[in-house]
C-alpha cells in the first residue's frame, strides 16, 4: 500500500515552533511531534501505552511528553520514564519512536525500519538554503485524494493550459510532445516549448510579453518527491535543460512532497524557489499567492477525480501519450512496495 523504508515530509518546520505536541496521521499511523527543552524535534507514536489516549492531547514537560490522561511521561526514544503514583515503570511500557530530521524547510520522518534510515536519502533540495535563490514555503494543504494522483498531476503538465490559465499555463503547451525517461530510481518528464507567448506569471516576472522558449522538466522519485524545473528565456538563446539554462531568462523550482494520510487523503507539502527578482518583496508575495491559487485549482480537480474513481474502481482508465511519465512513476513505486512486501514475508 505504502513504501515504508523512505523519508516522508511530516510537517513544515514552522509547525513545531512555540507550540505544544502536534498530532498527525501518516501512512495510516498516528504520529505525535514535539520539541524538547533544547529544541530537539521528536516524533513518537501518538498513542499512550496505558489506555491509548493520543499523546498529542498531553503536554511537553522538560524533555519528555506527558500523557494528558494519567500523566505517564515518555522520552525521545519512546520509553516510559515516569508513572505518577508509583515508583516502578511497568515492563515494556513505551511507544514507537521514529527517525525525524529537519531539512530544507520540512521535518522528514522514516516510518519503516529505523536501522535503514539513512539521512543521505533525503532529497537534496539545496536551493532552499542558497542565497542566490528566493524561497517561499507552502501553505498547509490536506487533500481528499490518493497521493499518487498528485504525482500524476505534476508529471502531466499538459493540464496547465486548461486548469491554470491565470498563472502558469497557456494553450501553447499541448503543441509540443513530452519525453519520458526512467533514470534508475527516478522518472523524468521533459517538454521543450519553442517561440510561444509566455504565461501570465512569466510575463509578470520578466516584465516582457515577447515570445519565449520555455522548458518543463519534472523529476520524481519514490514515494513521490517531485521537483518541477521550469523557466523560459529569449527565443533561441539557450540550450534546453543545459548547464546555463538561459542566463538571460528566469528559472524556478517547485518542490513537492505529498505524504499519505490514508489511502484516500494526503498532506500536500510544497515550496518554491526562484532566481529572479529575489529581493523584491512584492514579487515574493505574488509568487506565494499565484502558486497557492494554482494548487487550489489542482485541489478541486484532484478531489473530484479521486471521488469519481472511488465510485467505481472497476472502470478502466484510458491512457494518453502524456500519461507515460505518471505510469512510469507508479510502476517504480509498485516495484518498491513489492520488494518490501517480499522481504517482510521471508
């Protein structure tokens, strides 16, 4: 159902600032997140071992999380270290503790075997910390759809010309084909749009309405970490996806990390970086507002799509050429899940 041995985003880093414990369901499992007295971030099973009250209804006491029902305290390892009214902690009293890392504006959690939780497997979204790029964190979005529909949507940008005409889309997109590549643990979709008018957001960013060459490159890796590399430049002035990527143009990256809540709901964590007008506060707000509007347009489509699919899961889906990247990404996720299931059965 879900890949377990990989990193998922559990929260934006701002969500644990100056607040009590935060409870959230991830991959059908209850998780509570909090910071101890030193600021260390911790993630535990959100269920007291005594009478199973969610620990997120308790409070942080020093370095421990205290249950709000009978006051049991749990340390960062999940071990129960105190029971009010008795000197001995019952044998085996404790909850699951998850590897938990803060990076690139997010908190990342590992829901599988903790011995396999390699920090180097967290996507290298270095643009967030690079002063040459401006950065917007995303809004908190909870969508009633399966998480793979979000990845499908990101890999099929032909919908921009129909769903996002006010911001990043126009009809020129569908005039150009997509290329699909399987790169070991990644799938890449690319499209090269030549000598066409820029969409509204690009016109505003460049302050120019001349035709442009425009590129869309989307790379995704399991379970659904997806980077959209997008931008444009003067017609004929650069190489598609090359190292210079149009020195005269504009570049942006959309960083996407959908995390399953359940089979039918997803937390959509995202952020954006861009390398033009980076000190312009008004432009920063416009980027935030326009991309939030874009995602809310996707929100409506994805929820309606999921509900329609669930009404009759036996109905066949007809595939188009633009679906090839999404199909490749789903196959990659399915392979990962099958491998985990095979190992678990041994």
